[in-house]
C-alpha cells in the first residue's frame, strides 16, 4: 500500500442544503481500501455491520432542500462515529475507531492481517478529519444563516445484536445524549410524528455516538440527534439471516415516508 492511492473514491459525498438541518450518514459506506480488503475474514467481507441502504431511505433530502454528508468508506476502514483518540463511548462491549470484531463477536481481520499503523494514520487524516471538518464548517454556516443548526445523525442496525444489547430493539431508537445534545423541542417533534405502528425509545441502548455528543451543543445554538433505525423496518428478513441485504419492497416505501415526515418536522422547528 502507498498512501497516494488508498482512496480510490472520495472519502465522502457532501450536498449543501438551504435549511437549518444537516443529515450525516457515517456508517453507510461500502468502499474498502486495498489494505483493509486484503485482510478481512470471509464473514467481514459481507460487511454485516453496515448501516444498509441509509442513502436510499433518505433519497428525498435534496427535494426538501436539506443538506447531507454521506461516508463512502466502510466502518471497517475507519469508524467515523468514534472519537479521534478512540476513547470508549460505552461502558458495555462495543467497537472502536478501527473495529477488530464484528457485532457477532468474531474477528474482522484474519490473523496477522489487520491494517498497519501507517494505514490507520492515513485514514484518520484523509477520511476522519475531512468528514468531521466538513460537518463543523457546515453547521457553523447554517448557524450563521439561520441563528441555529440541527444535525441529524442517521444510522441503522439489525434488530437483534446479542453482543451489544439484550432482546429486540424498538423500531426507532433516538439518542440525544440524555437530553444534553439538543433542545427538548427536537426530541418532542420526532417522537410525536411517528405512526403508532412503529415502536420507539428515547435514550435507550443508543444515546448518540461521538458525532451527536461532540457536535450537539445547544447552548451554542447547535443541536444534534441520532436515529438508530431497526433494519427490521425495511430489510428483507429472510435474506438478512443469510448475510444478504436487500430492501423489502413492501416495507421500504412506508419507512421512507415516515422518515420524510420526521425530516419535515425537524425543518419546521424554529429555535
């Protein structure tokens, strides 16, 4: 590996909007660097811990004038929702800035095949820093224009992940760092807009990762909320059991409409 050819595609895509809301998609990337790809186990090559189809579920953002930033590289290259210094976010078992275990508690990399320290440093400088720097600059621009800014961190996860939590997740898992990351009006807006057929929890197992906790500074006029969406709301369940990931054609239009309602509720807020 040489550093100049690591990034075959841009680290992320960024579309600027004209509303106070910015949507971040840090875990939907599917691209791998050559060094990471060469070391993955057979199971890890299926990218099971990806936030599958998040860009597709939110494909209405541009039509609403909402800006977004979407990671292009897999979390197995670098996890953009972890701090630069890799300090743990949760007291319970979790994965770090450079994951070495899958959510199913098996290795990401074959023995002796983990990426080099040189590669990790490159990814921090050329993927992590630009992604976070772009969020910081855009939130500052939105705050200057509108008087406040809202960051919506869009995630998804399998409904059952025994390593991370017991039982089955609710459909919508909202995280506001126990209310510290945003004005209460934001959590109220999104929880009240959900249809009764979807279950939800606020600050349950997922209280918001690094992006939500770092950028959510309501006293400074910048608010952040994370949604960890259960993949049971839109993935083909039977195929997912075989580590194949496809949108469910019946579920997907319903969840996209619900997500659109959520985003419109956030853009309607005046803080």
